[in-house]
C-alpha cells in the first residue's frame, strides 16, 4: 500500500505537535518497518528546509521565524505585516501595509 503524506503530518512529527504527534509518528514507523510506502509533495521538502532554518533562528515566535525565512528565500525587499515589532531581528525591513503603500507611492514619483 502507498500513502501520500501531507506536509502537516510531517510537521506534526518534526515539531512534536500534540495531540497529533503520536499518530503521525506511527505513520512514519509503518513506512520504516516496510508495512507501507509513502510519498511526499516536492513542496513538502522546501517547506521542511524553511522550518529547519526557522527553528535554527530560535526566535520567540516560531511562526514569525518561518515567515522571515520564507521572505528571505524569496529575496523579498520588505515584510508587510501589522506586527512590525515581531520582526526586529529581521534583516528585511518590516513595514505596515500603510507604510508599504507610501513606499510604493514614493518610488513611483
């Protein structure tokens, strides 16, 4: 039997997200034991790199770290957010939507 494993199941295992961790881990144990074959989407692999890099940052807010890594991987010039204070460690300027609109308006003049 072959199963397609969604990214959220992989993240459940990597991040040990309870209450999902045990069942998600059991799926991978079935693969490891040869009971089933599994496949992943190519995007799962890029997501895993992003997650690993975000974890390495050790930011207080994991989701913000993921957002920053994704922005960095995509060579973003700005992070547009309502919570600019969450990105004080970012090397990419974090601006509010209002600030971003002004920046675009100023560059178009």
